[in-house]
């Protein structure tokens, strides 16, 4: 794996207005974020341009409205991945 950027998002439908950036980094920090995601079987969505945009968002800050559409695509992909995983059990 040769990732250069990584951003972790958190969203709780009932208590948050928008997803928040909970971790972000480049280089070694990005590799640590990805390794931790793999340890906990968290799916990894790859989109370099979105990651670059999200690197400008502070940790614990909500994703800005201009990135909502791109972030929605991530969560749709995540829900579809979870459904496929449940069907294969």
C-alpha cells in the first residue's frame, strides 16, 4: 500500500448535523490511519481529490457544505458495502 493521504470521518445520524473529520494526515500519519482502519475492519474508500479537500478541514470540524455531495457518495458506498457483507454471512 502506498497511500499518501488519509482522512477518517464520523457521522451519527441522530446527534450530528454533518459528518466530522476525526483523523487526517499525510505520509506516515496517513499509513497509521489506514492501518488502524484495517485493524477494525473499517472499509476504506479511495478518492484522492476528496481526501485532499478534507485535509483542509480541522479535526472535530464538520465537513463543509461544498463537500456534502462527495461525502454522501462515501456513505452510500459504505452502506452498500455493509449490505453486501451481511448478505455474504
